[in-house]
C-alpha cells in the first residue's frame, strides 16, 4: 500500500464513505471459541497489549464494540509477535508505542499493519498522518478498514497474523443488526470514564 493512501480521497468524501482495503475478507470466529481456553486478551479504549505466540496461553488480542475508536494492529511475521492498541485521537502516543514495538522486531519489512475503526461522518483525526508514519517505519499496511455505520468486534490472531470478526452471540448477524446506535457524545463520556481506570498493557 502506498504512503498517503488515505490522502488520495477527497476531503469531503473521507468522512462520509466507508473506506476499506484489504487483501481478503475477514473470517469469523465465535466469542465462545475465543473464551473456551482463555486464549484471548480483551482491550478497552486507551489500552494496548503485546503477545508472542506460544510464549503464553494467549493467542488473540480482541476489541469488542469498536465504534468511533480505532485499533492499530502490528504483527511480526517471523517472530509471531502481536501488538494491538485501541485509541480515539491520541495518534502521537500511538505512534510512540508502536515505534517501540517496531524497533524490537528485526527485519522491519516483516511487519504487517492493520488500522480498523471509526464511523462515517467522523472527522478523520490525522488518519492520513498515522498511515503515512506507520508506512515510513517500514510496517507494510495490509488492511485499512475505516468508517462505516456498524459496531465492530475484532480479534487479532498471533498465530496466523490475521484479523477476524468476532461473533459475540456465536451466530452470523442479520443485515443491519450491528448498526451503531451510540452517539459521539456518549462515546466520549464513556471514554473519559475508562481513562480514569488503571491502564492495562
């Protein structure tokens, strides 16, 4: 993916249209399967997590109920190291933390990056800058899934390096069933409450 990809969209369109580019569609995984053996770490807004496959019993890092927030997923192909951070508009902090992970991986060309989240009509809060800087750090962006009108439930897999859609009710959803009904003001209030909790990493 070229640097500045998001910047190629007209400004009046970037906040309106669903914008998704990926090599292939995400597979599904049921939440009960994630939880069956305690193989998933769940992160909330403002938190991040790093795991290495087979160094613990954890295989997935998951984020439930993504709406106006975003996750950045970095995956070291050769080391099977996975980093996921969930944020709203703290892009500088995200880039600093992501940089720490990237510097710890030998052979930067073996890092895949995914950016998933946001809602249509939402201001893109430096998303072009995030895409550009991640690309300059030699992480290859393989999935950019931003905007839309639905809640997302996402799991990142440390074994296979892919992202998956979590079926929270262990079934496929009907059209429109995941429609986001949270207002941005409500999201910000919930985010402020979450920020007061101890940070988990």
